[in-house]
C-alpha cells in the first residue's frame, strides 16, 4: 500500500497568551485543535447524538484552514460530575500536558464537566499552558480576559442542574419505597429477582443453604465455623462459587429479608459530586 505524501503548512501566526492577546512574530504551525464529546446516558438516542457530535467536530475542524485536527476525545454514558472516571477526558488532558494540543472544542460547560471545582481547576491549568477551551453553547473562550469570571457563574448553574436532578431522583425513590416497590435490590441467596415484574421468588435449592446456616447459628456455631463448614461441604454461594467467608455468612444471618421484611434506604449519598455513601442510622 503506497503512502500518501503529507504536506505541512507553516504560517506566521500570533499565539494567544493567558489574557487572550496575541504575541506577533512567533513561527508556529496551524493550531492543533481537538474536540471533546460526552453523552450522559446509554440510550440509543443519546448514543446516536454521540456519533453526531463526533462527525460535527470532524467537519468543523476540517473546514477551518487555520486548524489541524489533533483528535476527537469522547466518553460514552459516563458521569459528568467526576472527570477521573472519564478515560477519554483524561487522555486529552495528558496530551495537553505533553504540549500536543492548542485548543479544545466542546459543546457546552455541562459536557466538559458538571463539577464547578473541576472546571475551574482544568481551565486554570490549561490557561497556564496557553491552551484554550471553547464552549460553543455559552460562546466562551477561556483565554478571553472575562472568560473565567463568566465561566464560574455558568459552571455553578451547571452544577445546580445536577443537584436539582439529584433531588428529583431522590423524591422518585422515596415514592417507590412508599408504594412498597423494590429499590436497588437484585436478589440474594435463597431468592431470585425478576426484573420484568420487579418481584422476588424463593429459590428452593438455595433456600436449603439458608436454612442450614440459620440452624447452625441457632445451635451456637459462629459465622467463621459455618463458613468453613459450607466450604468443606462444597456448597455454592449466590455467585455459583464454593467460597464462603464469615462476613458473608453474618450478612445472611442479619438480612431482614429472610423473615419477610425489606428494609430500604440503608445507605445514603453524602455528596452527589464525590458519590460518597454512608450507612443510614435513621
């Protein structure tokens, strides 16, 4: 297969400084531009939008004679509040740090991140490296003099949208709990969960193991001894493995579902940005 000859176009351009001004006379190649895309759900419609975003930016960069594409970075169905979970985003930042990117294009602030602290952190870090982020919806170039002040306001609004959505989700979960619907439960040893009807039924084979555990416990045996006995007998756990530990056995003994109750809301999210959860003590 023959290799096509690649022509590099050089030009005398003014590179933007941290204040959005231009320093004349610096010899640089065309501006190396990347785009960052993200969709927040895994639905077919959103993933179609994801492909459209990539195609849009490929054409946008191609049609600007002053730009050259340095790649399209993207994350599918990844949370917008935690950038450390987005591999495409982190790869883009690494290339910025290595001096391979001059400008980042993205649809909006919320596509870049919905965490105000992360937005300001990366904007400042990239500005120090003379790298611009262009938010198309808000018409913001982060190298502009007033860009950071405006960015702070808009990113706060973006995070507020996430917090509002979180409150709506919490309200919906509480309503489901009041109606007696299962929330965050997909079965445990002795029960099978049916997603279509959102109901559970007794698994008789596994139920025998549960009864065995309770009988041994009532006879005075501890969880470690019971776990060892189950392993020696070759009994499989819910995952189909002959592997038992004392904490797993104690979890079954303390599980209120084996007496016909379901306790919901055992944990709660402390902060929607960090996703840290704690036990709900009432």
